[in-house]
């Protein structure tokens, strides 16, 4: 069917209220559940990507060779300065 948008305020159309008027409370509940699932999955995806990023960063930092760590140090064995 055709949805009447004359009840929309200005250029913004509140989808939940319009669908609630057309489809009833069941449609309104389904739209709210869908919105909550979308927000939850976005938060889960962001969390997983952050964890993956930090795992990669820690892995790269811990792969330094001992010779590179000595070169980056201002003091060499025996107390001599580099």
C-alpha cells in the first residue's frame, strides 16, 4: 500500500510512527527490535575490530629483534654510550 506522509513533520519523517499508524503495534515492535539489533551488531563489530587492531599492534611491537632493541638503546653493554 501507499504510506501517507502528510503526518510527517517537515522534511523529516519518523519511520516508526508512520509504520505504526499503517501496520499497527506489531510493526512498531518489529521496527524497534530491528533497530536494537542493528545497534547491537554495530557495537559488537566495532569491539571485535578494536580487539583485532590491538592484537596486531601488540604482535608487531613484540616482534622486535634483540639486536634492534640494543641499537635503539642509548647505552650499550659495558656502560658505553652509543
